[in-house]
C-alpha cells in the first residue's frame, strides 16, 4: 500500500519477515525503522512456523530469528522506566500503576534524552545491560534480585555514575554531569522528593496567594 500510494515499484513478496529472510537482509543494515508489532502476545517459533504465547505486550519474543540476537525487542522508553523503577524504588508510579505510568512516560522520555545527551555511550551501555537482563524469557520480575544481577554486570560497574544520576533526576529533576555540573531535568515540580517529604516544591505552590498566613491542615499519615 505504501508503495502504491507513492507511485513506487518494489519486489513485493508474501512472507513472514519475522522468520523468513526473503531479501537476504540479515547483517545488511545498521538500523531499521519500523512500526511496532500490533499484537498483545509474544511471537515464538515452534517447528516450522510461529506460535503465540502469553507475554508482556511491550515486547516481541523472536527466539530463533538472527535479526534479534538478544531474542527480544524492547521499547527503549519502557526499558528506561523499568530501569528507573529498579534504581529508585518508584515501582508504582513508573511500572505498576498504569495511570501513573502513562503520566510519567513523557517525563521519562525527556529525562532519557537529557541523560543520553550528557553521558552518551555510558547511558546506552547501562540501558543495554538492563535490557539484556529484562528481556529474558520468561520476563524476570523487577525486584531486588534483578537489581543484584544488574549490579554484577561490568556495564553497571563501569557506568555507575549514570545509575546514580538516574536516581537524582527522578527525585530532584536534576543531575550532575561527570564534571559535577548540575544539569536541569525540566520537571522541578514533579520531583519525587516532594511527596516523600510531604511538601510542595520550594517556590512552587498550587495554593492561592497568602495561603501561608493560615495554619495548615494536618493531613493524616
């Protein structure tokens, strides 16, 4: 359809390209841009063809396909949010609670962009180490056991500064580069330090002007 509406010609063949390398493309391209699979289960292979098995809707398991040497494709923003939850302990807002996770997704995208722009290869190495562990089949739970596995990797040991700054950016919406310069995260009022200490961000409030002149209402713990 894309070829037709653009008036292009192509060698169109009927095949399942998850499994059949009909164009001899394996190892040819450094990068492929494509739409994510629109399915709610994981693709695997059994015998001569694909089968479906229940799995995380955010990944596609391709155990035998040489295109996917790790075996699983994982959305990078999902990987970053899971890694962030693992490092910060913010499991509910970043992973477990669907509504909070959706609200935090664009913030995660921006934090990842800024961290990658600052740490580049170190950020990619740490995220890649997490992805390699998190995309095992079956998918491991995001818990202390997975964190211990991540800490044992050489990528974590070599890039622990990035792990520390991921914690900083989620709690304070700022982080330090390798020279110690403070970098802004862009979401100061959304830092998780504020609900942790039961306070609104300094200099930021949703209350009306002069609210501070009245005795505050004590909220139950």
